[in-house]
């Protein structure tokens, strides 16, 4: 099935197809050199088979025009989710969506980062995004690591270190 970022997955690699096939189920035929995507018996895309894992083979002509991307439900939803979490999360998501000429290119990364907000407290997520922006590490793993390192400030007087009094 084609993801909203215009790619399908084969053997843990990502291959693009034209945007009008988003959400559709495809037939995939491949050998050791090429992979072909078919929709209703018509070939819609071909790519060389990639070695390794988590690589992208993207034909930029497969992405929709900018005006259609701006109306994309998934991008709008991501922005709304980020806004609910906080300003740092929204800023990080906006940076990712505006980083490339093709905002859909980072959609999976954006969705992964937003999944973290369901596992972490808001403050930790905001801290993780703030640090990721500061160090320019705009990815899931770094946001998660920074957020896990978050320690809330306690302004409680009982947490003040004791001091010795002179005799």
C-alpha cells in the first residue's frame, strides 16, 4: 500500500510512485536488478533494486505540486499535533516540512517524532525538540535521547543541599 509520502516499502527500502496512487494497493514484481510497481495491471513505476536497508529511491516527478501538498491531510494533522505538544515541537516539525523542496519527503520522519509525544511527557518532548533544534539534529533518535535526558526543575526548598554551620 502506498504511504502518503508517495513511497511503498520492499525489503525495508522505499520506492516512489506517482502521488495519485497514495493509499492504493499495488502489485510489485522484482528480480535482483529491478523492481516494478503495477496498479490494475499497468506499470506505474520502476526502480533499480537497492542493497541494504532503509534507503530511498525517489523520482521527484512522483511528488504532487506544492499547492496539493499544502492541502495534504497528513501534513495538516502533523502540524496540529505538534502545536498541541508545544512551540519547540511545532518549530521542529515546520523545519522538517520546509527543509526540502518536497515536504512529503520528511513525512515519515515527522510522524515518527510525533509518535514520541504519545510516549513522553509534554515537558520532556519539548525539551527534546529544543535540544534537537539547538544542535541541528532533526531526527527521531536524537529527539528521543534528548527527551530521555530531561530532568524537571524542582524549586522545592527540601531539595536544597545542606550547608555546614560553623561551630
